C-alpha cells in the first residue's frame, strides 16, 4: 500500500509575502521553500526587478474583407543596435477577426544584470503569414531614455494591404544570403537573411535545428507551421487532426496544448457561423 503524506499549508501573511511577486512552492521531501518568479523579477525570493522593456501592442489590419480569416505569427526581438544580435524575443499568434481589440503585453529582458549601458538597443518586429509561412513585413521601435532600468512602450502596429518587397535601391550590402528591406513604419532599412544565415549583413552561417516543415529564423528561433509547436516545431497539435472539426471548409486553429489538449477555434468561411461553422449565416434575398 502506498503511503502518502499530506502537507498542511501555512496561509500566514509572512509566508504569502515570502516570494514577493512570485509563487511559493515546496521542493523535495524536505519541503524546502522555493520561489517561481515572473519574467520581470528575479532573486531567491523574487525580490529584484529585471531590467527590461515592457511593451504593449495593439495590432490592426488594413486589409480588405477577404483577409479577415488571415492568421499571422509575430516575432518581437530585443536587438543590439551595433551587432544586430537578438538578445531576447517573444511571440504572438494574431487572428484579426478575433484579436483586433486585444492589447498584447510582453516583457523583453536585457541580456545582463545590470544591463550594459554602453550598448544601444532597439526592437525589431517581424510578421509572417501563419498558413503559408511567408514573410510579410517588419516594424522598428526605438527605445527612448536608454539610461532607465525599465522602459515602457505602447504602440499600435498597422498591417498594410500588401506584404513588403525587397528593395533594389537599398544602401545596405546584404551579400548573396540576404535581401534588403525597409521597415513598414520607418525609413530605416535592414538585411533579411536566408535560412541558415544571420548577422548584420547575413554573413554568419549557423546550423538549423528546426523541423523540416518549419522556417529557421536563426540558430535557436523557429517559425512553426499551424499544426506544430515547441521550440523546434517537433510537437504535433492533436485538436485539428486527423479530422477537421470545423464544418463547411472552416479553418481549424489549435489552442495551446498545454492549456487544453482538445481546444480549437474555427474560422468560418463567408456564409457560415457557429462554434464549428455548422450554421448558415442569416441573409435577406431581395428579388
């Protein structure tokens, strides 16, 4: 017979406040206290604030009605301006028909504690079509007052009608492994590198460890297809396969498997509605 030991939980104010902004857990047989800290705090009791950029984004499409069922994947990078090194990144899955009013909050942590005040940083944002995995465009955000330990930025990103095209009249030399693009919101230009290449001028080669059906953005960042997830895109979503639960050719979007293994969202084609696109939309015919 298996013997279990019941742990009595102490709910005193002192113990509740032990981890400050974190969550208290008990580790091992000795029930040693340990703190799980949110990204913006660190320390054995989550007592120190991480130096970071606190970013709030609202994303709006400018596209026509036929793009209302588009799905985008957005990467947000904290970049060293001199060497164009990605020090931290976050991701957002964006569905215009659902997330148009959503405000996304993300923390971008500086690579050292304290941050190197001799370096200048900026934010580079890439957007991809999640269905085709094609590149769509990029935004540039400067970080004002770099001497501050915490910067708070809030902005609205407008997705243009058409995707960005590389420029032949660019002043940057991106070599044979990259193409020069202009930012959507800035006259600045940058080199967008081919897979397995990175660096300011796409001159650094790296090994790609992403799954074969994904896009390798650099040595450690992968853009996964819609039915895959994980750091290297080797894990398979199960909610939309093998049979599509969305009727009438609706697009099935899996919800994070860590939250709900059977969760999904249906994007219905014009003329249909319902959780599974099972109903015809109401309409009035005039003859």
